[in-house]
C-alpha cells in the first residue's frame, strides 16, 4: 500500500463505516518508545517503556487495576461490546469472583502468585 491508498482506506472504509476494534488494556506502561516505529506502517507502534514504580505486589495497585476493570465493564453500553468480544471481564475480575469476592482476597504480595496459579488451572476455562 502507498500512503495515498492507506489514507483512502482509512477515510472510506474505516471512518465512514461501522467498524470494530479489538482493545487490550495493559497496566504499568510509562510510555512508548517510537524511535524504531515505521511512521508509514499503521501496525508499527513502537516498544512499551515499563514504569519501574508500577508494583503489582502492592495492594493499592491491585485494587486500582480492579477498579479500572470495573469501570471498563460498567461502560459496556458506551463501548458497545460485540458478541464476539470474548470475556467481558478482565482476568483479575474473574480471579476475584472465583475467590469469593473482593473481601475474600488477601490483597498484597501473594496475589501475583495466586493469580498465576488461578490462570494455570481455573483461568483456562475463563479464557475459552
């Protein structure tokens, strides 16, 4: 594709029609290094720059991630989730649900290990 073809595609096929996008939310990113990204390639985003202050072992961070997931799920009508969107809850929400609720989780340094164990076992059925 040339740049002109790409612009035409964006104008007439993307912006003027109803289209859907897959979105993945990632936490702990401080920015994006675009020094190696190709400005002519819309799929070339660059590399994430991880935030060294982001510590998922912190109960405060875990609860903030859970709150962000809850906010996204609460906006389902605005975001217009499609039937093919897959799981409508994030992994942390499913983990908390399976653990018996927010009060049943011992938030803090052991959550990453417990979440990983859940993902290997019970989380498999959540992903399918």
